[in-house]
C-alpha cells in the first residue's frame, strides 16, 4: 500500500493517570522511595530518550513491588504501552510486540474485559504484527479490539473507524480486496462525520490503491482524480494521489503515466518534503516508465536522483534498486 501507514494509538497523557493516584505518597519523608514517586519518573521524555533503559527500569519496579494498587498497575501498563510505541518508532518491532503484550496482560488482570485501554493494546499489537508480516494473527487482535469498541465505546467513533482502516489494510495484504474495500467503506463515513481530513485522505487513497490491485481501474481513477482537485488535502497528499493515478495508467498509456509522475515530482520540489521516500519512489517509477519507453538517458538521470534521495532519507543504509538503464 502506497504512502499511508496505519498509525498506532499513542499514549494518553500520563499526567491524567498520575492525577488518579492523587500523588498521595509524595509527602513521605522516609529514606525508602515510594512506588508512586518512582512511577512519576517515567515521563514521556524519559521513555523517548531510551526505551530499552525504561523497559529495564519498569521491570525492576515490577519485581521489587509485587504488591501494587489498581492505580499503580494502571500506570505501569501505560508506561509499558508507551515503551512499545517508542520501540515501534525506532523500528524495533519485536521489542514493541513483547512489551505491549506485558501491558495487555496487566490490563486484562485489573480492568473489566471491555475497558478502552485493553482495546488500545489489542490495536497496537495488530499494528506491530502487521509490520512483521503476521497478518492472520494481527487480524485476531484488531478484530477483538473492534468488537469491544463497537459494543462498549460507540462514543469513541474515531478509534472505531481506525480499526476499520487497519482491518482493511490487513485484508489487502492478504489479497482479499473485496473485504478490504468493505472496511474502507465502513471507516470513511465516520471520518467524514468527524471532518478528519487526514484520515479521509488515507481512507480514500488506500481504497483507490486497493481498487488498482483489484483491477478496478476506472473506480480507482475517479477517487484519485477527485482527491487531486480537492482543497482539503496537503500538497504532499496531492503528490501521492498523482503517483497512484500514474500507476493506474502504466499499462494503458505510458505518455500519460510519465506526465503524471512529473506532476508529482514537481509538487515535491515546491514543498519542504523533497527528501522523502515517496519522492524517491516517484523518481524510481518514472525511470521504469522511461525504460519501457526506450528513454534510457532520462531513466538513468531519474534513477540516480531516486538513489540520491533514498540515501538522504536513509543515511548509512545500502540499497540496491535492482534496475539498470
């Protein structure tokens, strides 16, 4: 799927959870530090700085204090959840999976089965498993999250819609395009009701790419053309829509395909997002089109640009595009 990623559900402010604890032991003047005071050290900054150290520290806390209150366990579960998101952002997906399972285990022990935080853990586990390529297992977690949200959290419509979006992507990864489209169609009206412009674009763009994979080219074209003329998307998103529209014409009209890739690239030049992976891919796809058209000098130039952008995006990463013009 092009350019749009399912975002994980990040932390609820730890401050709000600390308030639940009432800071009731902070006045303790003894040498032994209270558990509540220790937990206050696990700020977002501390976790972001070194999630591995944060994980080791919270594990020590868990072992040192086997008897804990409901509020303390709630905070520990949130800390573990946040460590998981940081691992994910740092591409340590197995570590994210492991620590989020710990968070889920604590939440399932202290909360009722339909508590919203349990759905957050289940959702994130689905994202991590999807990233690792375990689509069936990911679906198990996300569908469980979805079912709880549908029954008990109807007021949190945005989060329900995001489960539809993630489920759609998982079915697309399994080449079940019909079910993927059904879930995009369930998510879209909710995002429109909430006027969530970013998610509306993600939903429509992803639906269009699924339709392309499903060989429903005309339907995909209509969605992408409407996105391009829309005033509700960013320039970067407009470039993405141009690239996907170019994909639609790759076999049918190489000249049109080439023009659409140029339009996408011209947008990237106008923005501060020139050195991003999507622009590298646009240049690479343009080069492939030019190879098919026999424009080998142009193809070499654009492939060199694609490699240069990729190196800027991923410094110290060796990558072989595998094409020779």
